[in-house]
């Protein structure tokens, strides 16, 4: 179980100025094995929240507790997948995945066996020796997910991981991720601003309000897997979330653009 | 492309030769390419001073440059990595680096002679000063250019702060380090020849040879010596570019 208790966080440009509050009094309990999506308007503090959970940022107030232990630094059982893939360009696919095993003391053959199994499961065979520059966005993100998972985190955080992919790769990776989650039982926290994506994949959706981030809506999506993107119930849920999201969107969006579209 | 490059050199030499043959350039001011080539032959076969062949001069100079360059790389690159990695180290050391950097290496020659005497150590010290700063600065720049998201990704994988330096920052800075090496080696050559103008203990050295040619008023030999420096510098740089292409296949 992952518990966020009363988290507040602010950034300040300098010590004298009042800090910009990004997250305020946010509490959230996430069951083990949950697939939670966090959505919210742009700049609402989703990414900051993920970085706090990952241990990359210490929050100004509040605590993050994973299975009874407070997270005080990065690399303590929480993996993170980035929108920008964050692969080391000088490492091949194989050696990028191997980086996830860096802190484990394993024999060479055991190490190779683990990496090989991920390569096969992720459909990366034949690309082991490629550098990231030669891969498509979808492939790169698969490598990044494999790298995060070989590290065996209890929780996998994903920060808009499919936002920069083309529609086809994105659909494929969404289905892939759902199967992966069902097979592994890992807790996944998925940040996105794509409502369709959240509804298609997750069991629970949390909607954050505009900055500072607070929970505005917390709903269960009680639909069986694999899900049909076009089913009526999915569409119904989608409509109600979109409406809530519209209320949370700063008025400037409407005045500046004249209209606002939630599709990417 | 390579055809174009060679034809450009050929064209420049041709124009130069024509201007000398047509007496547009006086012989005593600018020796013709043919004169320079003949001078080069004399330098190889007879030597200057007689008995001191071009090969010997080249080897002596190469040895000095390489020694100075390797000492500079061995200190400069790790120092640059550390300064890029640790903000505290950067703020502490930056003023020292930035005060020493604008001082021309040649301004150190009198002190170098007092400290090390005329000889190998002085020359190596002067080359070290020339090659050191470009390598430090380029390495620091390379480290700071590494995307912070790569550092964050490594931290979430449980890699330590020290591990970040060796697995992320050092390989990420490699393209800039190569630039530093190329610039450093080039400046190393420039300072070497100037340093040799002040004297060498063994009688060998390209800079020393050029000064000897000046003393006996032989512009053809002077230009033959400078051409040698240019060609060898070009060859060394080409070798680095070749190695760079192999090492940085991922770029």
C-alpha cells in the first residue's frame, strides 16, 4: 500500500519571495496492485507529485509511505518512466535494460537470463545491439519500461509516457501495459492529460484541480479487461470526467484560444 | 567531397607557384612551393644544422607535445568531470581556473626556466598549460549539457551519486571531451613551437629548427618546417576524428 499523507510542496525563485505552491494538503491511499491514473489540467502539479512519490523531490510538508516505510530518497522501490524516454543514448538496448540491474549483485548468467526474458516479452529481439537513435518512439518507451521493471520496483510511476507517440503506437502500448500490469500485479500510477487513455487502462482515476493540486474527483472504473474503447459505459464515464476537467481548466484557456480541445 | 578538398589544396599551391614563377612575389620574400619541397628534401637528407635530420626534430617535438598533452588530459578531464558533477567544487575552483586561464602559456616561460631549467620539463610544462584549459572547460560544458532527466532516471534505478558520475555524466560528456582534446592538442602544438624558440637542450625540435633556418636566412627551410608542423597537426587531428567516430557511434 502506498500512502500520501497531507503533502504540500512549493517552489520559490528566491528565499525572500513567497513560494509558488504546487501541491496543497494532498492525501491519497493507493492499494497494492492498483492501476491509478492521475489527470488534471496542464500545469496542475501532476509531474511534481510523481517526482515526490519517486523520491526525487522531498515535499515541503507531508510524507510518502510505501509498505510502512517512508520514502526519503530516489531508488527505494519506486520506478519512474518519463515522457522523454530517458534512455542513455550511448548504451545499446541491452545495456540500457542492464542499467536497471546496476544495484543488484547478480552473476553474469543470471543477469543475462533476466535481460533476455524482458527482451523477448517486450518484443525487442533483434534490437538488443541497437542504440536508441535507431528506434521508434514506441520501441524506446518499451526499453524504458523494461529498464524500470528489471529493477523490480513495487510501484511503477509513469509520467505521460505515451504523450509523444503516434496514435497507433500509443494504442498498442496502452494494451501492452494493461497486459503487463495484469501479469505482474504491480502498482501503477499513470499521469496523463488524455482522458481516453486513463479510462481505457486504469481501475481508478484521480482528477486533480488546478494548481495547487488537490483531489477533485476520485472514481473507480468498474469495467472488465480487456476494455472496448467504444463501449457505452466507457463513453459515459468519459463525458462526466471531461465535464469536471472543464470546470478545473483556467479561464485563460478559453479566452486565449477561443476553444479548447482535450484531444492531443 | 574528398576530391574537392584535395583540389582546393592543389589550386592554392598552383596559384602560389605561378605567382612565384611570374615574379609577382619576390623570391627572397616568398619561396615557391618547389623551393619549399627542395628545402624539405634537404632537411630530410642533410638535416639542419647538418646531421640533425627532420625526423629527429619531429620526434623530439612529438614527444614533448604528447607528454604535455597526456599530463594535461590526465588532470584536466577528471577535474572537469568533478567540477561539472559537484556544484560546490565548481564554485570553489572556478575563480582559480578563470584567473590562470587568460595567462598566455608563453608568459610562463621565464618562470618555467627558473623552475625546471631549459629542457624537457620546461617544454612539457608550457604545453601542459596550453592544452589543459580547453580540456577542463569543454569537459565541464559536456557534463552540464547532459540531460537532467537521464540523471533522474538513474537515481530512480537506485544508482548512487558517485555512480551517476561514471555511468551518466562521463559518457554523456564524451562528445565535448573529444572537442576539448582536439582543441587542447592544437594549442599544445602552437605553444610547443613557440617554447622551442627559447632553446632546447638536445638540439632537436621543429621550433628550434625553424629558428636555426632564420639565423642562416633560409626562408625555404622556414616554410618547409612550418609546413611539416601543419601537416603533422592535420594528421593527428584526423586520427582523433577517426577514433571519435568509432567511440561515438551512438551519436
